[in-house]
C-alpha cells in the first residue's frame, strides 16, 4: 500500500514554494464561490495546509522571511491606499469621529476583556487596540455607487486613518512596557522623546529624499526598489527606537501617500508584488499558526469569538451613530459610517502577530490560541457585516438623494465593435450606426482579437479581412472607422485594453451563439468583459437584418433611472426606433416610465413609443408572448452591486434560453460608477470574482432534482 503520509509534511523548499503558489492561485477561486472575503480565504488556506490542519507544509524560514515582509507590506499599503484629501475637508468632525471610533471600542473591549474574558490588563489593552482599528474592506462598494464625495464617506476614511494610527501608537507603548526598566517615569519620557524624534525625522527626511530620487531617476525597477528601501528603513528605525516595525511601515505609507498616485505605474507595481506574493505568503503563514481543532473541542474559543464579534461591531456602531446624531446627519449616513468602519482585517492581523511575540510575566504569550482563533473568526464576521451594511447604506443614500444622472452624461461618443465572424460583423456595425448620434459625427472602432498561439498568423490575416469588410460597410454611410487586429492571451483583456487605448465610450458586441466552443450562456469571455468594465456594453443577437424589424420591446428594471448610463441607452434605443421607423414598447415601473416619457417627449418627439407597467422583474417571461420573429427584445440589466441590480437578474440566462430562444435580442449593461477592476488592486479585495456562488449552484442543482422527482 502506498503510504501518502510519509510524503507529508513537505520540507523541500521548492515544493513548499510550489504549494504556496498553488494556494495563492486557487484560493480566490474557491473562496469566491463560497463568498468568503479574500483576506480571510488566505488565512483559512493556511489553516488547511498547516500542522493543525492536514499537515501538508512545514512553516519553515521562508514563512518567517516572507511573512515579515508581508506584515510590513500590508500596513504600508493600508496607508498608501488612504485618501488623504478627506482629512482636509472636515478637520473638526474628522477628529471627533476618529476619536470616537477609536476610544469607544477600546474602552468596551478593555472592560469586557478583564471582567468577562479574564485577560490580563496588557492583553485586554492589546485586544482593545485591535478592536479600535479598522480596515476599509468595503470601500470598493462605495466606488461602484459613485459615493466617494459623500461627507459620511470622507469622514469614515479619515477616521479610519486616525483610529489605526492611535491604535499603533498605543500598541507601541504596550510593547515598550514589556522592556526592562519600563516602570519608571524617566523611561516613558525617553520613550515619548524617541517617538517624537523618530516621527519628526521621517516626516522631514522622506519627502525630500523621495522628491529628489523620483525626479532624477525614472527607471521602473529603481523607483520600486527605492520605495521598498524607504519602507524597510522606516520599519528598522521603528524597531531601533523601541517600537514595532509595523508602525514604521504604516508611517512610511502615510508620508509617501502624496508622492505615489493611486493609478500610477509605480503604485501598480507596488500593489502587484504585494498582492501576488508577500501579503498572501504572510496570510497563509498566519493560518498555519492557528489550531482549528480548538474551535470544535474548546468552548472557550467560541466564547471569545462571540465577544470579539459583539464588541468589535457594537463599539464601532455606537461611535458611528453617536457621531451621526452629534453631526445631525441622516440615518443613512450614520449607517454608512458604521458600515465602512466596522471591518477588522489588516491592522487586526498585524497587531495580533505582534502580540504573539510578547511574553507575560508567567512566561505565556500575550496572545494565546483562544484569542488568535477568536480574532480570525471575528475578522470573518466583521468583514461580512461591513460589506452588507455598506451596500445597504449606499442604496439608501442614492434613493434618499434622488440624484438622477445628467442628461449630457458622457459628453463624447466612440463605439468599439469587436468582430470575429464575417457573416455577423456587418450587422453589428449596422446596429452601431443606427444607435450613434449623427450630430457628434464620431467614427467607429473595429477590433479583432486573436489568441497568441500557433494559429496567430492565419487568424491575423482573417481578422484584417473582416475589418476591411466592415470598414467598407461603414464607409458606404460616410462614417470613418479605425481598426486594429490585436494579439492577446485573453480575449476579454484584449478588448478592454483596446477600449482604453482608443478612448471609447461603449461596446457593441455579438452575443455568444457558437456553443461548440463553450456551453455557457455568456461564452468564454463575455462575463469577464462586463464584470471588468464599467462602461456601457450592448450584446446583440440579430437573427435577421435590422431593416426588417417592426417593433422594439424593452424591459426596464426598477431604479434604472438612478444609474449614470440611464439616458445613454435610452437615447440609443430611441435613435434605433426612429431610424428603423418602428414602434418601441417599454415595460417597467411607473416611476421609471414617467422619466422615460418626459425624456423622450423632450428629445425624441417623433419616436413612436408605448409604455406598459411591469411592477416586478419576475414578470419578464410573460413578455415572451409579445415577441414575434420580426421584433427585437431588449433587456436592460445591471451589474452586481449597483442600485438597480436585483437577484432575479441571476435567472436571466435560463429565462432567455427557455422563453426567448431564436428571437432577436439586445442585452444592455449601462454605464456604472466606479473604477474598472483592471485599474485598481487592493490587498483587502481580490480582483478575481466568481459570478455564481457555490450556494446558488447547489440551490439550482437541488431545484432541478426536486423538479425531476415531482415528474
């Protein structure tokens, strides 16, 4: 019999590094299916492969080295990603809220730690530092809703910076208190003087050194190496003066914040290296220290986790709602402040690792296994609570403000048309020509993307022939067309990069119909395209020439009028109806249709339009009876995490397959707020997203099984 146990744990450095890379590769996929936050997913992966899990890996010196680098890196990036401009907008309120969101959880945690959990005062104070800090895990949700300028958001960002800074300073004092001679007044005066001199030196030196270096040297590698040198110099000096290196890393990030723009190439390199290697290595190493068996065998872990989640959430909630009442802000703004400040992640993990190195007077570590396991569970729950609350508050604020998009949103227009099949290409170009605004007289962009493989050369030649074909077609209507045959390893990335290079405003692309290459409804890359790009995307399935169509039937979701791209898709469809001289039906909620009626009457008075109430998205299949072969059915949908998105849209592929098979179809993803995912990367949220969760997949499987059983 083959004894697999003899091969584990793996001790060979090459194989250890291979397993870690496989975890970094596969963990986001698995955790995305399970809807577990990315930062927790890496820790759980470490639990699985550690000695208290399946004992696959040994925590060798590489985890000490890369883990220490990752520990500093995660604090450095936390500071770099702070929006420093928010500090200048409301300084007084910022200081008040920052003080509340730091002190309330700190005091509550200290009292509970001593009175209920029976921790030593130093351990309870360290736990208070962990609860007082927070990480802006849910900030990407704000970007999707376009609420970065909201007062409650800027206050939350600035208060998070204040709370984390104060927590790190207090933690430095706790560390200093465990050094010999810390019981005298002279020691603490000397410690305060060293801290003041250290901060003053870095604040004076780093900006001057950074300006000189970045102006003199433009080499990408040299700039990246310089930034890392500043990071580790700051961390080393921090340890030299008696504080932890994570404080120095965080301070270096705050000082360098203004010199490294968020979307600069240098920032991209810093984030890429950190998120691809150092931070995952650190998080996996943290997981390997956790004894997961204690969670199931010791009630004390669950007891501690319960109190950690309660006080970690309740303390931040009290601070947020007290600030909201004091600042006379609406409840939705207080909800937003609570949602943004309630997640504990980067700072909590960094501080708990520091606590594991500190020894109490009885020789035991300040952070025991119960506390470590409880904090990991607390991080998981608070990240989920933060995301749900921020999402809820974002919708509240948008609907409360009733801010409709401007009718001249996206003042320019440049349509990108990816083409692949010659028999279909002209219809896509014709659709774009009929929807474009002739007054702007903007040209079109034709694109053909080929894989970088052995068939690249013949595919490039075929692509140029297709583009020549569509160029002639567009020229027949006196419209200029730019073209490009692009080589890419990933079709979706190739389209998105071309979109940015040509500075396009939207995409018109054919729907996936060749199921021999992929059996999925969206095909191999369409889903990646609309998940990764926040601009309007029109997916078309045209079964016959557009000139033969007699009617356009449009399904409009509720709250569609609050999306920034509302007027763009509406004007495109009105031009299409006018150019084809056909009727257009719009089905939706009465409040949305009222705005539709006003806009069309003011801007397209000649369009023949009929409006029909459709109170719920579940009524979409009933429209199938109204769609004939010479009609075109248009579905306006929304990306997940937007104000008009609804769970019923997840059934769209099945409903179209069953009720609208063989019909002419347009699926429109309107313009949305937010930075495209290809532009921004953060340690708190993976770039990879799984559109369908494991739970929905299981639900679908169970539903199909029950359906067959009933038959």
